[in-house]
C-alpha cells in the first residue's frame, strides 16, 4: 500500500519543485525586464529626486526647493541615499532598485518561514513573489522608495514575531528614515508591543538626529531651509498667518541659542 503511494508522492514533489523554479525564474525575468526598460525609458525614473536631495544636503542647500512634487521625506532619507548619489545617476538608480528588490525578496522569504511550516514555506515564497509582481512593477521602474520601505517594515514585523526587539526597532527605524509613511506601523507597534517601546523610541530619536550627527557644520543651513520651506508650504495652503510665520520665529530663536 505504501509502495503504491510512493510514485504519487514523488510526482507531487516534482510538481512542487517545478512550480517553485518557474516562479523564481519569472521573478528574475521580471526584474531583468524592468531593468532593461529603465535603460530605454530613463525619464520614468525618479531616483534623481533622491540623488539631488543627498547632494543638496551635503552642500547645505535646500532639500525641498522643488516643493510638493519634489523630495518630501526626512533629511535622514537623503543621508541614507548618499552612497548611491556618489555614483553616476543611472548606476546609482539601478543599484537602488536592486537593493530594494533584494530586501523585498529577503523579507518575503523570512515572513513565509515565520508563518508556515518548513515544508510549505518554499511554495508560499514562490507564490508570494508572483503575487507581488503587478504591485511592484511601477515602483521598480520608477525606483520609488515604497519597495525598500515595505521590505524594512516586513523585516521589523518578522523580528517582532521572533521577539527580537532590538532588531525589530532597527528595521522599523530604517523604514521611517526612508519614508515617513512607516511611522504609521511604528506608532502601532508603540501602542501594541510594550517590550519594543524603549528601543523604538530611541531609534526614532536617533533617526531624527542622524542628519545633525552626520553633518554638524551644515545643519544650520539645512535647518533654515527646512523651516523656510515649512513656512512657505503653510502659506500655500492658506494656514493662519501666525502659523505661517511661527517656523521662522522658532528658527531665529534657535540660531540665537
């Protein structure tokens, strides 16, 4: 009886292997196709926004000179993009894409291995990679930060599942440093995961202080640019006059101190 079932089990194993191999092949073909597409349509990429912000930060210029359609993240995001900004724009943008996709792939693998038994995790990983292709396509082409932010958030959630609080705080802090949208998950974790609170609060504080720690000499000029931009945006959205001028008043006080 058991011997009669062996061929069926072996066939099932071969089918599972074939599905996983096919899924990983499709994933790699997808990434290669997106990379080639970027070469022929570079105008669709927005990595130049991150690059310009990083270069402006190091030169003490305004990070937000392009207004609402330009760089809208924390200064820490510009600092973290610095290694890619030192490369030629096309090379840096491609390296940013592959880092983002690599982290996303790793995050998916770790999440599936956390949630599922070892015998089911490989198939779940392969299926998840196929499912995320439609959502990831536009972000890969445009080199947007959503992919790396999401990957870091998933890694943080995985570490919470393993109760590794320091690592979880690190991944969530990096996600918020890349893009402020990750603060939503960070705030939720602060409320629902008490063992994480101290580490995560410390990480977020260090994230906000990172630009100052990295480039102390430029912080005055960048702080002035940030405050002036905040004032301008408040006036654009017709905020009350005292709110529109408050940032500049604070800036004067800060410089005096």
